[in-house]
C-alpha cells in the first residue's frame, strides 16, 4: 500500500483509499538558486515538477540542528507558521523530511529584505514609510490577536513579495502565549541589539508590547536610514536603550516624531498599541496614518518610489 491507499503489486490486494495527503519528497522538486542563508538553514528556490509551483524551500540539516540544540526553535517555527494565514506573513504550505534534512515549503518573497531596500534608497520618503509602517502594524495586530509575539522583528526579517507587500518571516524565536500577553513574562531569548526592548534588557521579560518597541525602531530607521540607538558596541547600545536616549534629525515630520515617541516608551504599558493604551484601534487612529485604507492594505499598489 502506498501512503494514500493505492494498491501495489507486491501486496496483491486492495485496501480502502485513505483521504491522506501524500507527503512531498525532495525528488518532487527541481532546486534552483539559493535565496538566503541563516545560521541553521538555507532557503532555496524550488519548483515542484508536477504542479510547476514555486516555493522558497527552507532546508535544515538535522545533525546541525541537534548539535546546536535548536530542535525546540525549529519546532516552534513550524508550529507558529502553520497557524499564520495572512497576506503579510510568509506562508508555510508543507513540510517533509529525509534522513538528513528537514524541508519547509514557504511562499516566495522574491524582492528581498526591507533592510536592503532601506540601504538601496538611503531612506524612505514619508509616503513609503507610512505605507509599510501600516502593513507592519496590520501584521502585528493579527499576530498579537493570536497571542503570538515575534520577539525578533527587524528589517532583515521583513521581506517583500512580487507585489512589494511585506512578508514577515523568521519565527524561530517567536513565543505562543497562554494568556493575553499584555504582562511582561520571563524570556531567555534576547533579540537583535538595535531593536531589543528595555524590559528585556532590564528584567529579561518580553510581552506583545516588545514588538511595538521594535516597530518604533523600524519606523525611525525607514525615515532616517539610521538606527535610533546607535553606539560603537552592544553594551553602549543597551545603555542608550534602557535610558531611551535617541534624537530626531532636524525638520523631522511632526506626526512621525509623535508616533515614534509614542512607541519608544520605556514602560511597555505606555506604548501606543498596547492594550493599556487603547490597543491597535488607537494606534491606527494616529495622525501619521491619515489616508491609510486599513481594510484594503493588502490590495493596494505599493508607492511608486519602491
Ligand atoms: N529568504 C528567506 N526566506 C525567504 C522566502 N520566503 N522567500 C525568499 N527568500 C527568502
């Protein structure tokens, strides 16, 4: 019997066909160029021979994952991705494995990282920054409504698809919360220096609002091309974060300034978008977002400057 209940010659008898999906295998795909490389995985463009469909195939070496004790991280990524079905997140279509490797079939985000785009353009204009900030807000609203925190939100983890819509990826360090996640809770994970929240540095605690801090850093970076908290080493960056020490360039848009200041609040409960500050409704009402059609964000064309 094959996996989906088809008769085989050796068995010589027929069993009822099972409504079970056939697991895909490496041989079902033609592998093309490498799209990205991480510490624990390689993402390769792969075309499924039968359907002609393209996937970003994340390939993980089992031995390496086990040696580096990353099994829980990989399981978490699969679990979280399988719960996400939203236009602003990379989608997980299937997984399979062979003796040496694990394979995650993801949607292809062909247009690179937000970080590369910021570097390419130097910085984003106001219209572009507004458009992509709104997409990230909409994505976070969905993620947080599922009681999931990303914990490592940064422009390297925000990719673009062919329509130049964001595709948030990298859920290896995400956390599924048992409750609303408004109260900070213990976290052994510390994200990337420039985007890490003060509560994580001070109390080793993270909450949904920690993603809003990262959002504040990303909006600043889109509009200036710089990190808000910058210093020659991580220790000094952390010092600036815990003291919320950053400056705006002269002639900075006042609405953008107000939005960033409202997100970069030391107290997570005081951040715009947190449930204690009116939640996402209040965040979306901020004057920076004037003109944004929140219902239709995923169907709108990206600004021309992109
Ligand atoms: N690099 C990492 N993940 C990717 C994806 N889903 N699409 C394109 N490149 C990627």
